[in-house]
């Protein structure tokens, strides 16, 4: 298996995990996304990602493109942010799936996640 694989242990799969992240997680905003970020108590496991892309974002092709690009960002940068975090990513309505690229997600997520990593290191 590849070192950059994004396996099931790295994903939020159950509804209670999402709910917990929404309720206890801290909300962070970027231009096109809302991120709910919750620090887990157990230090192992690293980053876990959940995606919520509603039908308001467009048809299945558009929704899957958003999920695919966001997942690819986290897959490529998973070792940059090796923290015990649960992250739920919700795209804002102004996001056009056709305009979404990996470069755009890098521009939006990297400064935010770098700041979160620095805050975690300071505390």
C-alpha cells in the first residue's frame, strides 16, 4: 500500500462522529469552505476527514468533484498536519465546482491548517 494512501481510518464515516464535530468543534472559515475542527483526546491516528456536500452544491458530478479535490488535498498533505484532529469540510454556496482546483484548496487550507498546527504546538 502506498505511503500516501487515504484509508478508512482517516475518514469520518458515522453520523455521530459528524455531529460531535459540529457541536464541539471550532468553526473556521475560508473564502469557499467552512471547517469544523475538533481535537480528539486520543493522540494516535492523526487527521480524520469528513465531507458534507449538500445537493444545493449541484448535481452528483459537481458534488463528487468537490469531494475528490478536497480529499486529494488532505491525502497529499496528511503528513504536514499530523495532529489528532477530526475535520468536517462544508463548501459554501458561492463555490463553483467547475472552478475548484487543487491549487485553490492549497491556497485556502494551508494557511488555516498551519495556524492550527502552530496553536496546537504552543498549547
